[in-house]
């Protein structure tokens, strides 16, 4: 019997054809739109964002839901829309949807279904059987199984995956040819249309996401290099245990631990955002105590520079953005609160709680400034989810998340925690008083118009008393030890800060279909963070004390290709603010910033407004604090950056200043040996090699003439020599990069 068909839309002369056709196929279950046709549309890319699921009205008047998450809507678009012109049951092969898919009638997307193929025949059969939406008592898809779920593959080899759909009636179906495949690192592996995985020449761990009819599965693949792993540094803590165990498993030998000069420069840049003074470096190198590296870490964590540097990071992520002069008070107050909290080592969960539950005015309670910039509940929940949970919810506002389990109800249920945030204008223009509005916390799902209660991700809705602030209930859930996101999001974000790449990339996209390269390490870090009562300094100390962090950046003959297993330290370019401060320090100059005391460092700037006034910060990619994504900060090198360092009047004026380092070192009471050693120690935290010293000294003592060809006085000529040396150094990769 044909169930839930669309016979009422079929001309009378086609009824007998449909009945006879249906009985001729009584050996097979009638084709179901939900169970059979939607997967075909997805496999053919018809319902992707680039095709008929494009935001707005789809493509060329034909609209489908993204990846088939709304099958009833898709069914109505195909069967009922435009007087049913897309389907023609009396002659199914002549249906417009068939002719377009086969490109028999010109189709902008080209051939999607080859005539005579299994998917083509299934589509034709569905039309001939009466356009059934779903069969009575039809089983539903409950899970996807992939085989193998975990496997090890050698470099440059291939492996076929098999995927099975499991249904509610206990049946299963091989859907290998119908599923979609996507590796999370295309540099390591690629996938064919039918599930054939091919590895490339990079060792490590890669995950292949398999998607079918709204569900996803993951196949985790280890790609060993197979080199002998010997002379592994001893483990300093559990980080080394997990990293070195993984390196042994994949056959990637680690580099040795770096020398003292490299360590003190690296850790100073990463914790305090500064290059250590030459005197600091010399004293550290001369220290013979076995725990001197741990002591150096403790000293940096207790310094004001640590608070300045990480306040700079969090201020941008929390959108402390100045849009007009009226924002100055809020910007300064919020930045100062962040800095003071970090300096006092306020537990991370308490800082987040103070932001989420902020009430009052900015002057009395600076975290209120976050609500000044982020005003709507949906934007508030999107930012909170991405920043503090590592979950990107934006897609779920309009449709089911394509890579995760989050639906529109999940989206609006999270936003409902912010539905009772009230605002009252104050005497200060542009400043509102934030308060909790008494009432029932709920929010309308814009898709279906239904009211939803607050619900944390993966949790059932909760009833909240009108007198209770829903935001504090959200904060309670976030800091709960069982929360699967909160601690992981922070430790992964900080891991990326110190290692250039997160255990999960991007660092704020934590989901089952984007697994960590070392899942056990991520779990251990998160648990350590929870057990420390969310101590930010403690997690920084744990990371930087590890020998994994202290490995040399120079690769050995085997691990140069490694990009995700931390077999050696991955060099990273200094951030814009750190680089500007470092140039100032080496040139012995300062940069002036409006409304700030003379000598203020770039890492201490309270908001984004200084980017416009400083070409240096703009060129080197200081973020504008417009989003909660770390990707806003530009870390890639560019021609503009090179030209700025080589030719800009800004840099030149720093080098040639009368009170600068070059002028001071050119005086008669300073020997060339002392001067060159000083420059190299302050720039690289090391003394020059014999060759470097010889070249530098010869250049400094070289006679020079003015524009008219007359010899310059010795001190003037020497000053120019030092200017050239400092200029050359700041243009080297060794200076520009933390290594």
C-alpha cells in the first residue's frame, strides 16, 4: 500500500500508471523521500550552501534546506511548489528535477546524476511510485557505524572505509557510496567520493568525518613515520608522558631540549610579552641551580608584564572595542579589571561568572562593559559559547549545525539564559545600567515561533524562578566539573598560545567531528585545570615547565615534516604589540600613545583605537576586537611588513634618535666589543658568534662620508654603523620570531 503519497497532486490520467507501477515493485519497499531521496540530494551537493541551500532563496528559484535537515520543507519545494512543475509522475524520466540533475535540460551545476546510475533510478522510481514522503511505520536512522573506526596507515597509502546506517527497527544498510567524507587536515589525507582514504607524507593523527542524513561519524587515522625514537628527553610532567608516548607510537623522534639562552627568550616572550634584558639573560645562564627554569617561570608569572600581556589578549577577545570617544571610560575600566584579575590570579571560573552575571554600571562594576558591546541575547550566547566553551553556534540559528548535533532549539535555549537582561539609561551618554529583569526566562525560536526555556548544551531545559538570574545558572553549569567544554576550551586556547597550534584546530571549534590530535593529553590538561580550581597561572606553569615546551625549534632529520605532534618547538612570529615593544627596546626608543603616560608599552594598550594611530600595529595585524575569534589577529608575514621594517620613517626615526641606543654606544667610553655583545644579548638573548662579531665590528668602524663626499667625524660615522647593525638585526627572522 502506498503511504503518505502526493496522489492528490497527480493528474487523473496518471493514477492507473502509478498503481500498476507500484504493484510491479511489490518486492521492494516503496522509495521514501526522507529515507532515500534526501541522502541522494545531499550526496549530489544539491542542498549545500553553494547550491540550492544558499542563504536567502536558494539558487535560481529552487530552495532546499541545508544538508536536508528540514525534509518536509524540501518535499514541499519539490512536489508542491510552482504547481508541481518539478515532478511528472506519468513520465518520471521527463520530470524537471530528473532532467536538470542529469543535465539533459541545461543545469548550472552540471551533471549531478548519471542516467542509468543507481541514484538516478531511485529518483525516477520515487516519482513513479507516487512521491511518497515516508512509509507508514518507517524506521528512522539512529546511528552511523564506520569501519574501521580506528586504524593506522602508512605514509602515501590508501584504505577503503565502509559505512553502515543503523535504523530503529534493528536493520542496517551499507551507505558507503552515499555518505560524504571530509578529513580535518587535507595536508595529511584526502578522501574520495566513495570513502577511499589516501594519506600524504605528513605523520600524525587525522580524522575523517563521515556525514549521512543528518548524522555524523568519525574514523580516526594514525599515520606513523616509523623512524627510530631514541634519546627522548626525560618527562618533566604528564604533558611529556602523553606527547612522548605519541611520538614513539608514530615513530617521530623529538628534538633535544633547548639551551638556556633560547629558553629564557622564549618563555619571556610567551608569558610576559617581552624580550629579556641582556643582564637578565646573562644572570640566568650563569645560574647553576637545577631548578632555575622553574624559578624563571614563577618570576615571570608574578610580574606585571604577565598581567599586561594576557590582559591584552583577553581584552581583544572580550570585544573591548572603542567606537567613539564616549567609550573611553568603559574601555579603560574593563581593561583594568581584566588586568587586575589576572595579576591577582582570580580563578578563571570566577572571572567568567563576573562577566556573565554583571549588573550595575561600568564605573561601579567594570565587567558590565561587555554588555555595552554585546547587546542581544543571541549574540551574547554565540560569543559565550565560542569564547568560553569552544563551540561555534552561529550556524544553528538558521538550521541544524552541519557538523554537530546542535539544533535551532539548542541555539535559542542557550540564548534564553540572557533573555532577562534589562537596561536603563544613565546620566552618562551611551552608558546603560544593567540589571536582571524579574520574570520567566524564555525566548522565541524564530524558526517555528515556539517559546523555549533555558537549556545548557546537551542538557534538558530547566525551570528558573522569576527571582533568579538565569545567567548565574549558566555560570554554575559552565564551572561544574562534569562540563565537557569549559575547561577543555581554555586549556586548548592556552596550548595554542604557547605552541602555535591547538590540540584542536581551530582552537574554538571543539566537536566530536573535530577531535584533538592527542585526545588523552587534552583530557589530562582539562582535568588538571579543574583540580587546580581553574588557576590560570598554574596551567601556564604546567605547560611551560614541560620538556615538550622546552624542545629545540631546530628539527632533526626525521621530524621536520611534523606539524601537529610537537616533536619540536614551532617558531611563531611575534605579535604586533610585542614586536613594536621589542623594536623600541632594541633601539632604546619609545612610542607615544594618545591619553596614555609616556613610556606605555604596546602590550598595555587598553583597546583597539590605537591601531589606527599606529601604522606599525596595523601592518602587523593587531586585532580590532570586533569578534571573539583569535583568527582576527594576523600572524602571517606579508610584503607590507617587510617594507615597513626596512623603509618606514617610523622605524628610521627610532634608530636615528639622538637619545637612542646607537647614539649612546657610539660614544668613546664604550668599546665595540661591549656594544656588539649588548646588542646581541638584548636582541637574541645570546652573544654573537665570532663571524658575526667580526662583520659587525668591521661595519661599525668603516669610514663614512656625507652626501657631499666629505669624511664624517668618527663618532657620527660610528653612530651610523650602529644604526645599520640594529636595522639589520630587526629585519632578521631570528629577531622577528619566537623560537
